[in-house]
């Protein structure tokens, strides 16, 4: 571990890092597949969509808009607006989660002379 000591021999720190990884994976969501049906694009199904699902939906909408010979349909525009709002919400939730993790974990890491987590 460049610039810091590995957490080997510190089971409570390792357990906290495993828990942190699980929280981040849960917030990101599982790998999403393109969710476009023959009837058109889908809308966010949950109040708080996972980041991967939002990314997949917005990428799909961009592909639909870019491949069309005409201006985007009202359905595509409406779906884009809803997914952009879901994107804003997902990013805000992600940033909040990162701050909570850093606030809870960094003091413990620093106490053990380990490098704190930073967001890049």
C-alpha cells in the first residue's frame, strides 16, 4: 500500500472496509442491461434509482436520440427529463453516502496510522 501501511492484522478495520464496500456496491446497483422495450423507453421505477440503472437508461436514450432521423419523440423527451432528475438524485445520494463513509471511517483509519479515504 503506497504511502500507508496495509490493514493486515486489524480485523475491525478490515471488517469496516468490507462493510463500506458492500454499501457502495448497493448504492451503485447491479449491472444494468438496456431497458428499452419495443414500446419505447422506460421511466424510473423507483423513487431512488441506483447509479448504474440511471447511467444505462441515459445512455440508451442518447443512442435513441442520436440514431433517429427526426427530432426525438415526446416519449423520449419525457423519459430523458425523468431520468435526468433520477440522475441528479442518484448523484446527490452517492455524494451523501461518500461523506457519511468518510466521516465514520477516516477517524478510525487515522487512529491506526492508515491513510484516510479520499474521493477523486
